[in-house]
């Protein structure tokens, strides 16, 4: 439980707030690089840490991120015109560089001292793994971490995306809460599917949970009924990369996948949720070239036509649990229990790292040594058995059912598989839980989170 004031300190993201200042010490993903190809003006509006910004690419291909509103008379750069050196405002043509400097005010005689006065807020951006990352904190900016799934070569990359109307912290707290998977993704779905007569067992009881701090965050460990103590789920676990990314891996060296659930605080009451996947195809698999050329994006729907939450896929179940807590969960009214030891640990670390920033120190996981940043391999299960019931069978229980490339991924992983039924529910079924066959869902298989 937190007091109302403590809750505000842990959740608010604006400039000058305790958590907001901490969050400004990290790079945050704001878009897929390919997002800019699809917009009419080659720009993208971005809300990050309470700031309304515009991402753009100049005609030399360089990225920039500036405040949305023009300092002249406030028109939006989302409708701007890319130039060789930056972007021009659509209203009167003032031109700004990616560093926020005013380069040109077309009407009248040039007045350099006035021009210098009207700079605009700007922030550094970098591309990695097909994503664009932004840094809003003080200079010098730390290095953009080169985590395994972002830099692995030859992978098929997908990006699911949803803007969720709730604070970032209640989303992150799921990632240090292993027991929820047994209920929300297991017993609850079993309950919901009993009505149409289908009973599925998709998660076993947790016998033990544990958490370990490491250099980049916290690893989460679970031992499920029937698992041996030397199982990867218990021995290795998977990490919450501080402050807000869950990283799950799977498969051996010949067939590995990386899954990042990235939580990007837009403002106090809205969070951009990104599901970034990198699938390394099995050795010898034939992979169509177009699959490797860009990040393949999809929106993740979480509402039914009547406005209720979809609980027919694992990620929709999580989203329901996050959003029904309210815009900002009221932690003065909660009662933490034994299953919440990971939540309590995360909050202790969050407070500790906020204090470090207040003392002028770098918080956890900030990297400034390039030698340590060539490729950061995160601790992850190699034998999580997600694919035991079949690659597609597992994927279609997640947000990946909405991916435009799932059919092709299925052909790579299961070339001899039957015709795949991977589409979203047909409209007549919308809002009803998806039916999955019990025999294809052995216990201990659905701990995606
Ligand atoms: S409002 Fe942007 S140039 Fe006038
Ligand atoms: Fe979950």
C-alpha cells in the first residue's frame, strides 16, 4: 500500500516529478522506422513523458524529434515540410533543424538575433532494430542499449501496438507478478469457456516464485506444479529490464525468438504498449526476403463492439486487468499479499533509483561504456516450451493473431502444418473467448508474462 502522495511520486511522468525525472534517464521506443513511410507528410505525432512532439525525417534521411507546436503562432509540425536541413512549418514556412535551431524565417529581412531567440525543444533520436528511440533527459545522453533481440541478425521482426488509457506503472507491475498468469490466463479463461462447454487447462499452479536483481533489472522465476527444480522457468527465469520492458525469450540456438513488451509512458494516464518480436528462423528454413526487410506492424485491438474488453487473447486479458484498475491505480486502497513480493521489490528499486537520480547519479542499467554495449544478452529461458503445442497454436492465443505475417511465419516454423486457422475471430464470435483445443495446451505453457 502507498499513500496518495507516494503513489503520485511513483507514477507521474512529467518533467520535475520524481518518477518523471528517472524515466528521462532512459531511451524510449516511440515508433517503427517504417511508420514514417506510411504517413502523408512523412511525420508522426508522438506523446512521450507528457510532451507533445513530432518525429520527422529530413530529405537527407536523418531523423528529428521536436516539439509539435511552432514557436511562431503555434501551428503543428505534424503537417510540416521536410527540407534538406530539417523541417518547415506549414503555416508561414519557418524552418527548424533537428537540433531545434530556427534556420529560416522567409518573409522580410533576415534578423539573426530574433531567429536565435525562437528555438524549439528538440530531442535526440536513434534507430535500432527497426525501431526509433528517443531520449528526453539531460545531456550527455547515455548509450542506447543494444539488447539481444534488437541486434540479432536474420530475424523476422514484428511490432504490435496499442495506446492504453492508463498509467505505465500498473502495466509494469504485471511483469513482476507471475501468479497472475495462472489465474488471468489460466483459470479465468477456463471459467469463461465453461459456458460454451469447452474446458481448457492452460496454466498450472505456481508452487514457488522468486525474484533476483541483476545489472539491468529483475529476473522473475516460477516453479509450476509438475516442473523439475532444474527447469529453465525456475533456474533462469526472464527479466524485467528496468524501468519498463519485459523480455521473454524462447527456443534453442537454432530456433530462437525474442519478445519485448515495451511500456512507454505517454503521460500520467496513457501508455504506449509495444510488443516487439524478433524470430530467428530455424536453421535451413526458407524465408521470403520481404519478411526480413522491415518491422511488420499491427494494431492490437482490445475492445469489443459494445465497449467491453476483449479477453479472447492473452494480451487482451492483461489489458483488461490494467484498464479496470482505473487511469492510475489507487495504491492507497490496495492490500499487498504474498504473491506481490515482486511488486514490492520493484517499488523498492524504483524508489532507490529515483533517489539516485535526485543525487545526480546514473540509475540502474544506464550504459556509457561502448565496450559493454556491443550486444547485451539478457538472461532468458531457452526451454520455455511455448511451441510445444505448435508454433502457430501458441501465437494465435496472443496479440500475434493480428499480425499480417503470422501465416508466413507459420509456414517457416511448421512447413508441413495443416492450413492455419490464424485469423482473428470471425465477427459473429467477437467478444467471446477463443476456443482452443485442450490437448494442444499442456500445463505450464502460457507464461508469456
Ligand atoms: S505558425 Fe509556424 S511559421 Fe507561422
Ligand atoms: Fe499476463
